[in-house]
C-alpha cells in the first residue's frame, strides 16, 4: 500500500519529534521547512502549525475535510493511516508521558540548560523546544525584543547540539557597516577592492560548527540574495572571486524586528524568510515573566557579589515589589544593569527599594 505523505512545514520542533515518535508506520513523514504553504504539492497532508491539521480539499483524488482542532495541544491524537486517508488516531497516554520524560531528563542532565534562568511556563516550554531542536540540523530563528536573551539562547543551542565541540561564531549584523557585511561573512580575495586581501569570511571559519547571525533583519537586500544561495546548498563565493566554495556550518538567526512586515515592505526577501524560519522560537519579554524577575535579580546579585566582593545578602520585600511592578522595556539587559547599580548604592547587606533606580525614576 502506498504510504500517505505527512508534511510538517514549520513552527515547533517538539511537534516534529513527537510526530516521529508516535506516527503510524504506514505514514511517510517529510520535514520540509522553508517552503511556503502555497508551494506544497496537493498530494501531501500538511501539518502547518503547532496545533492544527491544515485542511486540504483534494488528496490523491479523494475529497477530505478535516476540521481544525487543537490536536497537538494535549498530544492526544495524530494523523494515522486509515485505508488511503489519514484519520485521527488516539495515542496511548503511556507513550505520551514517555516522550515528555525523555525531553525533561535531557534538560536536567545537561548543565548547559542551567544558563537559562527561569521557571515560568514560557521558559519551561522554551527549554523543551531548544532541547528537541538542538540535535537537529535545521536552521533556528529566535524572535524577541532587545535584551530578552536571544544571544544566550543561541549559544546554549550550539553547546547542546551535535556540533558542540566545533567553532561557534557570533556576529551582530546590525553592528556592521552595511558595506562590510558581505565581505565579513563571505570573505575577500586580494584586489577585490582597495586594500582588500585574501581573507576567509565568517561562514567559512564556522566550517563544521555554528554561525549565529544576530539582527538578521538589518541585512541589506543585496547581501540577502547571496545568503539565500548559501542557505540553499552551502555554496558561496568570496567578494571578487569566481571560485565557488562550500561550508557546512549550521545557521542560527535572531531578530527583534517583525520580519513579515519587512517582507511586505520589500525590505526583506520572502524566500529568505522561509529559509531562516525553519524553526521559530519566540522569546518572551521580561514583563511576561513576573515569576522570574526576582530569580533573575538574585542571580545577577550573586554575580555582582562574586565580581566585586560585595556582601549583599538579599532584597527587601519593598525592593522586590518595586522590581516586579516595573515594566522592563529593556528586558533582562535592563534588569542586570539595574541590579549592578543597586549593589553600588546599597550601604548594608540588603538592597532596599531606595537603592533601585529605574528608568521612570529619572
């Protein structure tokens, strides 16, 4: 019997791993990230997002209508073969729990995940997603406001990946002069422009390892085209060279911009967006992590004590309330700076509300 195709487009690494783990043996699973829904052939079932089974009118000449529902929210059913068409198949609770336990055990056993400070539900889910996707080779896009910790998450992803013993190269695209981005990433040959010399680019230097491109939304369109080619087949040319070279570096991206809006404004290539957003992980702002604020503050205080040999032991209840009530527009970066300054103002072994100077205090 011909296997029914299930095509997972994007959105959730945990879902991908779970489908692999539980799917019916007569279903053929394809993970095809980077492909927009309208480009998918009509003979495939599409798992288009985390929780929904995408409705296809015609599959293999047969009519099919499946209502969208939160199938994967509770992990209670998946598409499985029934004749020539998939139906929903109940998954034994024992198997569901076993999958969750495998993920949780790895998070607990790998100390690299300890770098992610937080116990709120959003951070627990984020750790699960990182855990599942770390052993894959797909590209990952971190989306979130400035100061939410995207760079730290990218480093954790590398350290927990199969490439953890290889190079990790991080570059902030937004911090580079626009006319140097291409040469920095792809390298140059002597004579390509004034004072140019033979030099390997960062993509080449990341061979066998990981390259993290932060603020990818700041990349000029001219360079986006060249990056798209590299993401497709790993090939690139140095600036001024006709020789094609190859790198198998894994790519991780981050942005604080709304890339889909940039696509609509023709400031970011749509095809590049689909390439880099194979797995998108949304990083929550600190204002949505109330239960983690004091935990993070105590962590930063401990760091400051160790660095400056301070003996500050705790925050008063008034200080804690002041921290919790603040909106933190600068997110974790702002909180860390706030605690560092508070430790300077503190005259005793405690930090009081008066020692905490926030943006709206000035």
